[in-house]
C-alpha cells in the first residue's frame, strides 16, 4: 500500500483534539499527519504519538501537498471554502460540519449503520450531527426488524457540543456561583456569556443553533432530516426538541418510537444488544441506566430504560447516551477513514 497522508483541519478545537487522541489510539496505517488551524494558532505545538508537530495555518495551498484524507472540524464556513479545494486535489474529506450533510452527492455516514454509502463518495463524506449519530445506531436494527412508523426525540445535550466557548460559559457560571453572585438573573451574572444567550449553569435551554421560520431550531431539523437520510426513510415522521443542559460532556436522549410491527420486549433487547456499537445498560432493579459521566471517553452508544410505550399499539421508550465529542464527532470520523483504508 502507498504511503498515506492525513490532515486534521481544526486541530486545536474540541473535536480536532479528540480526533488526534482517537488517531493516536487507533494507530491507522498512515505514514504522515499534518495539523491545520486558523492563522491565530499557526506555530503552536501538538504532541502526537510522542512526536512534536507544529500547527500550520490553513490556506488555499494547504492541499497541494497531496493528502489522501482530511478530517475537517473547523466549522461550516471553513468546510464550505476548503473542503471542495481539498477534494479537487484528490483528498477525501470527512467533514464534521453541517455544510454538506444534506447534499445528495455527499454520503452521510455512521459506519455501523450505512458503511456501504462510503463507496459513493465524490471526495466529501459528511459526519452526521452528534445527536443524530447516537440515535441512529440503536434505531437501525429496530427499523430493520420492526419498521419504525414515527419517532419523537427529546435531547439533553452537553456544552462541549458548542465548542470551547460553550465549555467556558459553563465553567464561568460555576465560578460565578462559587463567588456567591446572583446566578438566577442573567443581567447580574458577573461574567460575559461567550456562546449561549442565557447562563447555562443552573438552566436548561431549549435552543440549540438558530431558530427557523417553522418554529424549530436548526439542531432539531438536523436530527429530523439526517435521520431520514441515514436510515434511508425519506418520508419517516419524526419530531424533535433539542435542549442544552449544564453537563460538560456526553449527550443524553429520550427516544420514543412507534413501530409498524409488534415486538417482544426481550427479543427487542437482544436485537439491540447484538448490534455493533451498542451497549445495553438496563437493570432498573440495581438502578443501572446510561449516564453521561460513564459514557465519556467511550466510542459506544449506551442504551437503557427500555420499556413499552403503553399509550399506542406498538410503542417503545428508551434512553441513549454517548460521548458527543468522540462517537458524536471525532471517533465516527476516524472510523470512516478506517473504512476508507480497508477498502483501498
Ligand atoms: P483556532 O484554534 O486557530 O481558532 P472549537 O469548535 O472548539 O471552537 O474549535 C474550532 C476549530 O476550528 C479550531 O481548531 C480553530 O482554530 C479552527 N478554525 C476556526 N476558523 C478557522 C479557519 N478559518 N481556518 C482554519 N481553522 C479554523
């Protein structure tokens, strides 16, 4: 096999740094790594596999060096500008932003669910939204077996999904509380909010990304549209409420499903248990269910509180938790690169 070269774009950000960690753990057969960020970070040092690397400024010429793969996690605007340049030079881009996810020529991939789509790429493969990724992993085997009729999503999303500024808002809120300031009145909070419109500490904000004309947020519509694309169910009725909560890392979701077919609950649990990437944590007699602090640092999707929804003929409720920075972004992207290498 030829010497493979990989670039990480947005290497100094929350997802970029996680991607570097996952790459270090996976030890893919890649011979050369390059790390890009904005001009501001140019010259910064990154330790990777016990070797020092210098962060480079991303420019239009960056991809002249003949990269095979690039993992982009530097926001939608950077992806829109630079991913097509990279792809035009023969580099396959795995893009973490929402810029290309709904483009019909761009595969939207969660390897456990639709790895076969990777082959259809024309230079860009999109990594889905973090909340979508952890939902579709358990939904896929259930859809295959019982055919989903409708989904209701309610999410409880960690601040790390909003990048460094989101994490700082929660840290500053905690500091403000410890200093004895009034935390319940936004105007008197003694710190500047960097990301969220209200203090995230001591609040749940039903507002992730911007509001749209239909009353939903972009995050909610991402979950709806991306789930349909990944499950290949373009007409599937889905609704969503996405909420930011004062948790540092790992998203939690309540998922309610109605099926076309009837199911046996034990058999359904076995179906979930045997699906790659799913771990069942579902033992209410010993108070065992998935929680954010247990999911952090892992690449699997943790599922529990599995129970019938008695209000409809064939309905189910469950709770799903995953590390939004790893499986929800960095690890999923690295898994896609791994698949691309396997298929070479
Ligand atoms: P930098 O650290 O130089 O600003 P996060 O989502 O955690 O805030 O991180 C965003 C990542 O995207 C950072 O690595 C950031 O680099 C990078 N980034 C932002 N804008 C650009 C840009 N125009 N070109 C390259 N990288 C960018």
